[in-house]
């Protein structure tokens, strides 16, 4: 159990030290840590000599159902970003064609492609904002997950040692996963505007728990510092690479407009440089979102397998 708490704390500390919590590398690390913690917990169940059935299994099922709903919501958010990436890639191809043929007809085609990409970006942010605000599988509680007390917490700290310490482990998973899901939601779904960061660390998990609760608090402080450094979260999708790709596309559009208005070709390299920058950001965005979807899919598979494994354990 101490090894679990130590691993949890180390993972949270490493994530906090990496910085840039809205960047795709950080989101990928958060998803990998979320998956790893669940896998460790599932493996430990066989070592705790738990009674067949009973409340511990119900509490595990409730917690994994919460994780399932939240991950589905984040996946939907990432899918909207992927659709924008596809539209922006079409605009990048049109821009490359314009470099070889900067005619009025080609210019109009470029502007239409960029307009389509803009509409896709607006649709993605609107969909993801609704995803964070509406009910059902995508409700804010399922996405952020940091404002809801775990069953063990509701029962009081004294009972966190219940079921040979399993409750304490589940409580640790709940608190850590709440913050990790909040990071994923702010990056891939919607970071919203204003408002403080929910506090997931609302207690201790007994022996071994102090370290991980301190790590959660430190990571929360890192999130708050990034918000303050950036002047607060701007409404919409917080993913850095998504915002950089949008900015690069707008910069390329401005260069095309200036070149077309001046009646000049591309010998100065202004448009070409902007197109190369746009393509670079889109490559990073495409690769990162594909990796994030794979991580989430693997985690959902792990949840299915873990629920089946523990159910079978109890039935035998």
C-alpha cells in the first residue's frame, strides 16, 4: 500500500514539474497516470484478502463508473479537436497550392478553406462548452469530478482503513483521478472562464496518505499559477497546440491578404513561412490527439477488464 501511495505522489509531482498543464504532452502524461493508478489498484485487490462481494465491490464499481463517464466526455471533446485539425489541414493544402498559383481564383479558394476551418473551430468550442455544461454522460460533475466526495470520505476518515485498507486506496484514486480528469477536461473539453479550481484534496488517507495529498495540493497550486500567469483561462478549449494552430492559420490568412492586396508573389517568403508553421502545429496536434484517444481507449478497456476481474474474483 505504501508503494501505491509513493507511486501516486511521484506521478503527480512529475506532472507538476513538467509544467504547461494544457499542453498535449502534459495531457498524455495525465491520461497515462490515470490509467496506471487504476491498474495498480486492481492488481492490489488480490493481495488484500477482501471478503467476496460486499460494499467494497460496490464502491469500486461506483468509482469506475464515474471514471468511465468522465473519459467518454473527454473523448468527445478530443474528437471535436480532431475535426478542426482535419479542416485546418485542408486549408494548409489550399495555401500550399496558392504558393504555386497566387491567382485571384486560387486566393478565393484559400479564403473559403480558411473560413471552413474557422467555422469548424467555432463549432468545436461550442460543442465542447455544451459538453461541459449539460447533463447526462457529459455533465460537469462527470468531467471535472473534483467536487464530489468519495463513498469513503462520506463515511468519515476513520473508516478509510476499511476492507483491509482498500477504502484508503480507493479514496486516493478518487482524489488523484479527480484532479487528473480536471486537467484533461480543461485542456480538451472547455476551460471556461473565471472560477476557482475545485479542491480534490479534502482529507487524508491514513498512513502513507500524507504524501499524496501534499502532491495533489502542489499540483493544484501549479494549475492556479498557470491560470494567473496566463491572465485567467480564456473561454473555450484550453489545449495549447489547438490555440497555436488557430493562431498560425490566422497569421497565414493575413499574409495572403497582404500579398493579394499588393499584387505581389511569394518571393519574400512571408506566406511560405506561415504555411510551414501552420503545418508543423497541425502535425503536433494530429499526433497528440491520436495518442490521447489511444490512451483513453486503453483506459476504458482496462476499466471493463478490471470490473470483470473483480466480479469474477467475488463469484469464486
